[in-house]
C-alpha cells in the first residue's frame, strides 16, 4: 500500500526527451506504484514501441536486463492484467502488448482495495469505542472510501462510453 500514498513526481513535458529517458522515467514511476522497476520499464517500452508489442528477448536486450529478470517482470505484468501474451501465426515466440484499455482495467482492480480500507476503518471504529476525536478520523476514512466505492463505477462507465466514441 505504500505506493498508493507515495507522492508521484510530476514528469515535465520536454519536447527533446528521448524514448529511452521516457522508459527510465516509466520504470521509476511504476516502481513507486508497487511494480518492479523492470516491469515499469517494460510498460514504458510497450507504450512507445512502434509495433505496440515485443517479445521477451527484444525487451531484455532493449532494456539491458537479464532474461530471468525479464521473465519475472513479464509474469508480474501479466498477473496484474497490464500486459497480455499472444503469438502471431507462424511465429515461434510469444509476444507481449499492453492489455486492452489497460488503465481502466488496472483502476477497476484497485477499486477492490477501497472496500479493504472501509473495512479497516470499521474495525478501528469498533476498537476506539465512543472517543469522539478518534471516531471522527476513522469515520472520515470509512466515509471517504464508501464515497469512492459509490462514485467510481459510474465514472468508469462514463469512460467506457467516451472511449468507444473515440
């Protein structure tokens, strides 16, 4: 959960930024969100790949990491639903690409954590009894996550509609 509350450094737009620098920044960015740095670099590489996909050896070579590190990163990304593996007809190697609407999918998965925060706040409320100051902090936590659980599904539905019109 540290990644959820970690400050996210704003990346400034620089017209002269190279793809390699973007990939490195993506690695740092996703590492702050809880992925490995290598997995974050893979996300950056796939976001900027001309074909939109790559195989594991291409990624390992392009990012200068060991095949074993690449295997671990790709497995992490696949399990998180951020990338998908596919094979082109007649090809001998699997390729990887970003999952369809990867960011909405990732956000939907994160929404499940809202319920965990709400439940934790409820536990805290049972633990502190009638103390008004402690209850106020825990009620704020509970109510905020209940609010998010209520509102975000409609926002994601609205995003789906907007994306389909694009």
